[in-house]
């Protein structure tokens, strides 16, 4: 039995589990003490001191996020002393902040702005404690992320997620005192360090200090140009996350509204990356089959996640030959967008402009990889995050929640449940095994049920062979799994890695704020689509079957090898 | 055993202070001279640790007479050998002269600076060769550890510590026995002991002197602590800027290992103990225990919220007991002499002695160890020999850069943890800076805050942003740009930073400002309301100088001495001072042969 502790919060006597923080205890009586550095998925930091509350007997101010409850404690969250202290710390942060909310990317979704409003802090309050302001150059060279340290409030969430969850540590505190700054080694552009571009830093940033490098204007220009034929693909997870930007519950599935909104924005064709995910399964599945038959190196490791691929290039160059040569669904789609699509539609390849709506900031990097282009053109012209798409929809005044559902366009818009679950952890493995097992044995696969754990394992009987599967989401978990493989503690045949916690539903380009709780709901939303799908196996996707029949031939054949497969290169560890 | 019996021992202090004033050369010269006179078989030279009177270094004591020579340099060696060592005549000119009485004192114990001290933790410093484990053992070293490991149960040791009343000497003043008890009570397969030797207070050097002068004493204290709490591994976290301390500690560890005093099954007790040195890079905040542990773990030295306290979850998540160097230095004494012997010294709430780094505008500066309860007046006027140049006492700051300043009416305050806290300052690690009438208290507060502000780790908002704002306000006040309401804002920010900062650095950083506002508010008001610095220390508030044209004879002497070229004119003509350039240093005034220059 868990021990309980009795205490008082604002005169209410409550009982909470021993070891709870005052913040948790307050939450249980309906009081959300304001927080900035605190994040439920990260270690306790206790730095912003915005969550201080008063302990009545000692008169001490305690950081509620970090202070554990004690039996008999009397906490006052609303005393003048506590209120003043919280306000003062926010004022001190604002005194060293640009406060140019109107021009800030986070206007309306900024946690500092919300707290300032909730606490009723005025311009005069801030001026009273104003003085020197730190100034930093903006890291705008991209391609994935943009850092504006002038807006950084040094809450350390990005540092913690990069170190604790991702195991990358691309960002750290440097300097001391007032000159403290969160930056990369030697203050280099994020592009030039061991950053995986996963964007988890951006996803937890409470203010506008780290964002995706925006490509919105580029896309508007393409849409404006009548000579350009703009086709768009939407990644599997977007349909389960975009709704949050419009006030819907996490996990709400908005596929039809999303398609309708994209039509209203002026895209010529609305396609689905899920279609390309099915295609990926056929290519990668065939590759895996060959490896199972002894051609190539096991374990087979997935390569659809560009954050993971770059991380592997930095840290696991010895394992690069295990990575699937299959491109990510986005890049497969784009390569076909400039070959197969023109062939089928009659639009000239040179006029096709491919836009990808992605949950991901690393995709912005991926599209620029030198070796990735299979056509004479740049295969993917622009990548927009979920957040960027929402911004475009908002700018146009499209009443998203009122839109009637519409369908994807034909040719590259149909997908199976297997393609859809690419957007959540374990989905790629599940989709691959569904196809591989059926192709080899003719028997269907029972559910793998890999769930939402950071690392998980499953075994599947395929014919007379037991295929061992492992998945990891979050680069820190990937490291654990791969180190175990290196040590020989984990004998696997198939490893799925997603750079972001919970997979693409937890991607760095998804709506903010994002917590584990929300990510699980998003993943559940995607699984729901799969559950309801009539066709749930990639090799049964009629449009994929047509594609092979009319254009590619066989998986891993000459044409598909040329268009749909790629190579990797070793990168320095730091 | 065939040991040479020497007729004289010459103790040459080779602590960092004396080394920097030439002790190494002094020793070499002395060796040569003794060899030349064929006396090296009769006179033994011993390198010792610090005597605490570094200002008077290099220091040399000659036994058996116990004659104390100060400010000895190479040129004096011949005379010392010829007169003292050969003819038995004291070299009077090298004796210490009491600043108040001008009396020359030949013997160490009779000098006021030492007479009023009671040395427990510093007892071996300056008296034994710190690089000789045999000398440490000869003066009773490792007896306490032997007693603890072979005759006492761990709980008995903790009880003895509790009874002794020893409190943490690093500044917090937390009861040491209780701290050990917490670490003992936490069950774990692995525990650590850490010695905090990240001495960061400007001017404080007791930890360095202890490590340099008596490294085995610290090892012994740590060993007893480890046995008591159930640890088998320990770290001494010492600043890399203390190379001599590190070298001596390394030597001491090596010797202790060779003697079986470190390692496995010590004293056949089944107790194992391994000791490491971790060099810190000198960040002030690494003296904070959680930041220190982060630093040992290879992370950035940033404090973490407590609880969990180190005794529950410390180094690498294991129960850890951290004490300061001076705290450990007291442990062997307590175990050997008993709790009562220790608790009989000092006051009821603060037992034992405390080492202070006495400095500032006084005659005798250095390390002093006095019983708790000694008054500020005794330390400053009796041990410290009163104020330099007979200036008037204005304030004393205790507790390092984040301590408070106390004015004259507090001189009779007995020094202990609680009375200092009540008076608005703190014990800290034992810094004590004396200020005279020429010290501007606003400027003093600014100086200390500038230090803590730039040493803030930058983690928590109040310390990072708040101290910067306070410093900006102090800067403008000392520049004559103070505004109405600035004092109140300083008080408000100071209270705020103290009550909401994450660690001890922020919680105490405003002390110098708040205490000077309490005791010297008028000085702040003079700066703000009248752009006047009563102490005449704030450069920007001093009025510039002018030359009376009718008196000037055009000699140009003033222009020659002006460091900023503010004075121009033609020889035999009339010179003038550019008031925008003049820094009011006053260099020109005394050189004018006709007294034509005055402050405008």
C-alpha cells in the first residue's frame, strides 16, 4: 500500500501520496500553480521560481514543483507574499525579454505570455525592474530549426529533453550569472553540431526561442504561381494532431477536415503520405525478407525517421549497414510526385511542386540531403510542420472545425491502416510484419501490441521461424536498445526506431504544448483509424498495386531501387 | 635505529603565502649557507604549512628557542646563521614588532596575534612537516582513527559527534553529528563521503592552509566519517587553483596507502576506505553541495533543488555526507579528546573554535583560530592589532562575499552562528573584512554583489536576473545617478532574492546590500540625494580640482603628475584643469609649489 500524507492547501485538508510534490497536491484540489521550467515529462529543475507558494508556519517560500509534501504542512498558494514573489520572478524574466509579442511566432501559444496575463503584470511593473538586456544573434541558418536566444528564459526544458530523453545533449547552459545562455558547443549553428534536428527542444520551449525554420512563405508563393502545380502529402500523424491547433481534444481525428482545408488553401492535389508508407512497407518488407533469407545483415533497422538516421550517422556509423536502404515515405512520395504523377496526370514534371506536411522538423533537413534526390529536380520542395499548416489555415480564416469532410485525391491518396500507424511508435514494425508474415506464410498476423513503451519487444512465428522484433522511441531509448545489441544482449531481427518519444505523434513539429499524456491520446487516435480500416495490410493497397503494375514493376526492382532507396554516411560524433 | 640528533630545528613556512613572498629561495639559500658552514648535520630545516600570519612572510621559527622571525629574505640568511645559529644571539631586527606598542616580541607564543588564539584545527599547521606522515603520527596522528575503527561502534562515533556540538564550518552551521546520522540511517549498498574544499570566498584561505599544512588531519577526519556512516569511498573536491594543497594531499594519500591507513581492512577492522581527489575549475557556486556533486559527476556545476538532501540521494544518487575541510579537521580531536573537551570550548550553541581569515584595514591580517564566543572587538583589536594608520573603525563584514556588514555598536557581539545571524550577517566560511572610515559602504556592497552576481550559476531567475538589477542600481548610486526609491527597490529585490532563490548563493547574495542599508542608510541617502560620497571613495562623486589662475606660476609640475592628462597650459603661463577629464585623484594638489590647486 502506498503511504498517504495529509496536508492543507489553502485551508483545504487533503490526502496525497507520499513523495508527491506540492504542485501535484495543489492540482488535486483544482489549483494549477503557474509553472515555466517545470514540464511533466522532464526531471525537476526548480529554476524559474514562478511556482513558489508559502509554507504558513515557517513563512518560507517553496518552489512547489520541486518541494515534496510533508505531513501536516499548511500551504498557502494565494498569500500576498506568495503572489508577490511569483509576480516578481515573472517581472524579472520579462525585464530581460524582448516583449515583442505581436511579432512573435508564439503569440497566443506562449506560456510566458499566458502567465503574464494571468498574473496581471503591467508594463509599468516590468519597467520598474528593467535594466540591461542580453543580446544574441539569431541562429537562422536552419535548415530545420531557428533559435532566437533573445527570447530564451533559461528554463532549461530544451537542455533537459535533449540530454535526458534524447541522449544527444546538443544544447547546454554556458556562461554564468546574467550572461548565462543555452546554446550549442562553441555557440555553433545548430546545423553544425550533433543535433538530430528532432525538434524536441522546440516542442517543449515555453516561449518563442526555438522554432522550426519556417517555409510558409515559400509555399504561399508556389500556390500563387499559376504555372506551378502544387501537390501536397500529409504525414500519417497529422490527421490525429492538427485538431489541437483548433481547440480540439488531443487525439481527435480530423482527416476529412484537413483535406478540405488544404483544398481551400489552393493545393492542386491532396495526397497522403500514408500511401507512401504502404509503399515503404513493400520495399522495406522485401528487403527484410531477403535479409531473413540470408542476403544482408540482421538485425534490420528502420530508416523512415530522419532524426534517427542523422543520430545513427553521428553515433552508430558501425551499424549503418543495418539500416534499411528504403527511403522514408515522404521521400518516396516526392520521388514519385515528380515521375509517376506526371506520367499519370500529364502535368509536366518540371511544373510539379511537392509540399510535405510533416510532424517533424528533421524532415526539413532530410529533404536537403544531397543523396536523397532521385529525379532531376529537388524531390521535396517544401516541408511544413503541423504548426505551420495550422498557421496557414488560421491566416486564411478557414473555420476549420466547421469544414465538411473531404477525401484525398486519387492515385496517391489511398492508404491502409498499416500506412496510418506509421505515425505512432511500433506502427512501422507492426505494418511490416503484417505484410511479411502474410507474404511468406499466407497467414494473417495477430496484433503485435507494442504499446507506448519507450522500448518494447515482440516475437512472431513466421513459418518455422521466430522473428524477434524490438522497437524504441526517443533517441535515449534507441541508444539503450542499440547498446544492448552491440553488447549482444538483444538478439533481434527487426528494429524500429523513432527519434521522438511516442513516435511521430510526439514529433518536434506537432502542436504545443505537448506532454506524454497528449501524445498517447494522439497515438490512440491513429490506432483507431487502423482499427476501423477495411484494408489493414500495405500489400493490399490498390493504388500501390497499381503503382507497381504500371510504373515500378517489382519491389526493389531497377526503377524502384533508383527512386525509392538511398544511402547513408558517417558523421562526426560531436 | 640510528637517528641524527639535531641541536636546532629551523622551521620555514612553505605555505602558499610564504612561498609567494620567497620562502623557497630562502630555504635554498639557508641550505647552502649551512653546508658552507658545515652545519647541515647539526641544524635541520623543516618545511611546514601555514602559520596564518602570511602578511609577515616568509616566516621562520627556530627551535628549541622558539624564536619567531618574520619577513625574512635571502639576504638575512647569513646573519641568522652567523648570529643565531652559531653564536646564539637573536637577530632582533627580524623579530615581530607589535603594531600598537612597537614592542619586539621574540617568541611565537607571546605575540598578540597568536596569544589570543586557541588552535585545534590548525594545531599542526606550521608545526610539522605536512609531507611527512611520520611527523603527523609522532604528534598523535591517526590515533583517533585507530580508536574509532577498533574500539568504537559507528553509532558511538556519531553520538560523540552529536554530543560535542560540532557544527558545519563551511558556513551552514548544521550539526555535524546529525548530518552523519542522516547519512548512516539511509540504507544503501554504496555511500560516499565528500570533503568540500572548494574554498571560494575571496580572501578566505583556511581550507587551503589546512590541506597544505595538515593533510593527514583531513584524511583522518574523513576516514572516521566514512566508518561512521558506512561509506567506503570518498572525494576531496578541491580547486585546481590550489596546486600546493593538491600536491600535499596526493602525497599524504599515497603515504597513508603505503602505511595501510587507506585501502582495505584498515587497522584490521574490516573497514575499507578509498580516497580520490577531484579538482574543481574554480566556480564559486561549486562550493554549494549539490552543484559540487554535479561537478564531480562531470556535469555543469549547477545546484539542484533540495530535498532530496545528499544524505538520502547524493553523489550518483547514493547517500552522501559532505563536510567542509575545517569540519573534518575538528573530528580527530573530538574522537581523541572526547566530546566534552570540545564542547567545553566556545558557547552553548556553537562549540569549539572557528578559523577566520582576518583582513582589511587592520594591522595584523591572517588566519586566526579563536573559541566561539570571542567578541568581534577581541579579534579585531587584540589579535588584529587594531586599525591600520590608527584610522577610525567603521564596519566589519563577516561571512564572505554574501555576509553582512556590522557597525561599531556590534563590536562586543560574541561570534557564534546564531548571534551573527540575528545581527543580519553570518558565519559563512569565516571571512572577516575590517573597514575604516575611508570605506564607502555603498561601494563595499557593490563590490561584494558584483562578485556574487558574476559567480551566480545563472539557473534560477531571482539570482540571475535579480542580482543584476541590484548591481545596476548600486552602480548608478555610486555614479551619482541614484534615483528616489532606489533604496526601497534594493530592499524589495534583496528580500525577494533571499526568499525565492534556489540555493545558498542567491539566498545570501543580497546580505551585504541589505545590511549596509540597515546600518548605513544615511550613506546611501547622501549618494542619492546629494551626489555625495561621505567616505570620499566613489570616484564619480568627488569634485574635480581647479587651479586658481591668479596664483599659478606656470611651472607645469601639476601637468607632469596628472595621470590622465587633464592639465594643460604653457610654461610660465597659466595652467588649467579640464574638469571633464579630471578623475579627482588629487595627485596634482601636493606638487603645486604655490598651493594654487584645490578641490572645487
